[in-house]
C-alpha cells in the first residue's frame, strides 16, 4: 500500500515554482469548460457582468432618493413626481437582482451537468485511444483513477471563476466611483485592504502547499476507503479479519491530516483577525473622512450614503477577489492529473497512408528476432524469438507460467510493439498496416477475457458490435462455442442480464463465462483466431470438445491456441514450446515425444498424474 506514496509530490520542499505552476492549469480547464457548453458559458458571463453592475446602481438610486427626501424636508415643498419613479426603479433593480442571482444559479447547474458529461466522455475516449502499455504503468494508472474522480469533482472551481469575474467587476466599479469622488479615499481603502490581501494570499499558499504535501496521504485514504467497501476485497477482509487493521490505518493517517489542518487554521485565524482589524480601521478612517466632508457641507447626505456603501462594498469585494483567486489556485492543483492525462499521446497507431491488412493472408505471420520487455523492467520476456504461423495452420503454444505466451499474443495483436526485431504479416512489418483493418482480421480471446455486466446477447456481440441486432448470427456463434445451451437455460435467454452488479442479473460459472466469451471469437470473420487459455475453467472433457469444435471451425484459417492440457495440445498441426522467451522445441506431438526433450518431459509428468 505504501508503494504509491513515493511520487515526487511527497517532497516537503515544495517549491514556489511548483505552487504557482498549478495556476497554469486554469487556462486549459477554462477551455474544457468552454467546450462543454459555449452558449451556457457565454450567457453566464453576460449575466454575471450585468449582475455586477446592480449593486452600484442600487447605491446610486438610494443616494438620489435620500437627497430627494432631504431636499423635500429642507424646502418644505414635498417631493417631485420624479421622486417616486426613483423608488420604483430601486424596486425594479432589487427584483432584477434577485431574479438574476437565481438565473445564474440555474446556469451554473446546467454548466455543471454539461461539464461533467463532457469531461467523462472525454476521459473515456482518451483512455481508449491510449496504448495498452500505458496501463502497465502504475503512475499512469493512478493518474487515470484520479482523472476519473477529478473529471466530476472540480465543479467548485468553475463556479469560483464565475464568482471571481463578478466580484472583480463590482470591485472595479465601486473603486472607480470612489476615485471619482476622491482618489485619497481609495488610497486609504487600499492601505486598509492590502495587509488583509497579503495575509489572505500568504495563507492560501500555505494551505495550498499543505494540500500538495498531503495529496499522497489523501490518495492512500481514498484507497483504504475504497478497499474497505469493495466487493472484491470483502471476502479476504472478512476471512483475515483485516477491517480493524484498515480502520486503524485510516484513523492514523487522517489524524495526521487533521492535525496539520488544525494547526494552519489556528494560525490563519489569529493572523487574519489582526489583519482584518487593519482593514476595518481603513474603512472607518475613510468613513470618518466622508462624514467630516458631509458636516462641512461639501457633500450631500445622499452622497454620504453612497460613498459609505461603496467603500464598504469595494473593500469587501477586493478581499473576496483575492480569496476567490486563492481558492481557484488551490482547486487547480487537483486538476493536474486530469490535464496530464489529456496530454498523453498514444504511440501505437496507424501511420499515415497505412496499408490495409491482406484480406487473404498468403505467407502468414513471422516473428523475426523479436525481443520484448515490459516498461519498467529490464527482463527480456521474449528474447530474440523466431516463430512463424502459416495460413491454414493450427499451432498450439505451450510453456510453463510466465514464459511469455500471453505476451506473444499481445504482440501479434499489436497491443504492444516489440522492443527489438520485427513481426511480419505477409512479409510486411505489422506497423505498416492500418490498425483497424488489422484488428478486423484477428479474433482473440484472452486469458483474462472480460465478463461484461450486460445481457448475454451484448456479451457475445462485443466480438463484433455491428452485429448486435443480428440474433441469428449471434446464436450461430453461441452454438459454435457451445454457449447456446448455457444461454437457452437462462430465464430470459439472450436478453438475460449477466453478472451480479445489476438487478435481475444472473452470474455464470467460470466455464460458462468462457464459453460465452468464446462465441465472440466465432462471431468475427477473422483470418487469425487466437485462444489464450480461455478454457482453463472447463473440465478436461469439455475443453476437449470445445477444441475439437475449434479445430473443425478454423479449418483453412490460422489458429493459435494456448493450453496446458495435452489432450488438447496434441490436436494441433504443430506444437511450439516456449521457454525463456525463445522457442525451445517445435513439431507434431509424436515428433516431440520422440525427441525426449522438454515437451516429452512435461507430457510424461501430466500423463503420470492421471495414472
Ligand atoms: N504487464 C506486465 N508488466 C510487467 N511484466 C509483465 C507484465 N505482464 C507479464 N509480465 C511478465 O512477463 C512474463 C511473461 O508473462 P506472460 O506472457 O503472461 O506469461 P504466460 O502467458 O506464458 O504465463 C512473466 O514473467 C510476467 O511476470
Ligand atoms: Mg498467459
């Protein structure tokens, strides 16, 4: 569990550059927000700008009203008819303000939905486009997981940006009107607000650095929380009584975070109280100045009200602008993984002007001096391997666990590219072919094939999703894989939901799932069929039957299958023994038995266990 923590973020000397660099996340995030709904964003922007004018309009109308009243009282002539229009206008602005605020909320919720959907789809699409090899990298995997969470978790930031725009505009308008009256007032105000701003941003960055430092721990907390509630882990957690251990670990880690949080919050409380005192002093100094000017008769009482309000709101908004900004920077930090994820590029893709895969393969597939190692490992899983597969040939690949059989399959299917050497299809490097057209010619069922929590029909149709409506074809494939009988017994037959995740789903046994998965391979009209131990959960007799069928059905095609059972293996035209990343022996069953090599030894061992 501790492995993941060793990312560079644990470095406690989080540099300022690192902290500020998180702000770089803001523009690309804004781009994503914009993409997710330009109309909503635009409308929101306009509404906010309009809304930011309303407070000053209200203040100004109030000033006019008060001046009107004062004049009416001092001249004893009553108010003019225009006066009541002012009251009506103030009412209208107040109503407009309320409606606009709710309209902005409405737009925000629309935007939140759009954004979540847009980012989720973007993450799914991008994940699908990446090399499988990326998934082998724990750092990538971690990043993908976090990107998934971040995709939906950072709506607060978007709303903060909207609020920032509004606060900023209001602050500018209020300040401008104060300056128009007396520039000194703004100076006074700035002197009052500045310390608060410095304090605010200082603590924002401290908080930011703290969060940054805490990210690995929070990740661990997330993992523990997930683990404690996961279906996969439930069995072991119960049997090994691990849950109290997990809870303890969780408590210890979260206490650590809590202590750090409290310490910072306390410091912030003391410092910001003192600083806000300065702000308040600045405000009252300005206020006294305005009162003094009023008493001298230099300004009207209405103007006094206006300025008092403007000063109050300017100072409040300026403070808010900075704290919102600090909040955005803080949130932006958490988007690093999402954006880094979007920046990843696949390396396995079709070249421009790629060749279509040959519709009839003439020479077959050849591994020429192929070596391969997984990223992050120095071990050559395949070591200068030479291997061929001719059209119409059925080859069994055998070897002990970890000898690289599955890896070889992954290379043929171009889920990975060789580290050295070449794989040729009809004499041409696989990398020259168009990926899509290559995939079309290959039907493969992996050892760890998918059990889709979908209907039986969907499960089979995943082999060739265009055929999902063609029930006859699907049933035909199911008959070939011997899964038709399994499915026919289900209450809803082909429409039966499989798996336990959804209501009414029925789980199949391992062997039954394998037969269903096998139907996918038969659904494809591919020239190369590959089965990577897909029948390991079947008993020996069923496996034999499945492979007999397989051999009939693949007559004339290239077939590669991997199995540990010699009853199955001996059906192959040629048997290839893989050892230490090379072909150790190959030939037909009788030939290999007569060679008295590895194959003969393994065969003897298995035969002995049956005697
Ligand atoms: N994703 C991976 N990352 C690193 N090593 C891997 C990965 N997958 C397999 N290996 C290693 O490569 C070797 C061959 O694995 P594999 O091809 O699955 O063997 P087989 O199918 O013959 O049992 C094993 O030693 C295994 O540990
Ligand atoms: Mg394998």
